[in-house]
C-alpha cells in the first residue's frame, strides 16, 4: 500500500514540479501575474498556490518514503530474528539427532551382545541337557543292571 501511494505521489510531484519550473521560467521577475494552470486532477490559480501544493506533495512523499523505509527495516529485523531462531532450532535438532543416533548405536551394540550371550546360553543349555539325558540313560542302565543282578 505504501509503495502504491508513494508511486502516485512521485508521479504527482513530478507533474507539479514540471509545472512550477515552467511557470518560473515564464514569469518576469518584476511582475506577479495570475496564471491558470490545469493538471489532470486540479486547477492552480497562481504560482504561490502551486508552490504550496508542490511542498505539500513533497512532504507527503518524504513521509511515505520514511514509513516505507521503516517498514522495510522492521521486516528485515523480523526476518533476521526468524532466521536466527531457525538456525538455533536447527542446531538443537541436529544435536538431538546426533544423540539419538548415538543411543541407537549403543542399543544396537547391546542387542548384538545380548544375542551373542543368548546363543552361548542356549548352547550351554543344550550341552547340559545332553549330559543330563546321558546321565539319565546311565542311571537307567545301572538300575536295569542291578535289577538283573538281584534276580539272578
């Protein structure tokens, strides 16, 4: 909105300035004549009125340019703050991701270690089971052998 208004005011300023300069050139220094100047939207009766309007438009143009500059600076500051916050959030997220990757690696190593231990325990259990079965068979054979000895 400010840019549109500033564009309109700049156009109006240029028209008024051109008219003012033309009238200054056409006036003699000894005479102050009433001059009718017609523009697109207003009629100026004398040179002093044209001069005042030119100053008013110039002031309004400067104020709008200043507001536009302020808006730009504020937007620039907000953008810089947003970028800084984004960078900080990005750094924090990267640190969290790194920690999660370390934890994942540590847990993967633990799982691998537990799998190795579990396989070893299963092997030990199998060996013990085989020994127990073998011992049971021996016991059974011994019992059978003793039974036969007592029968005879």
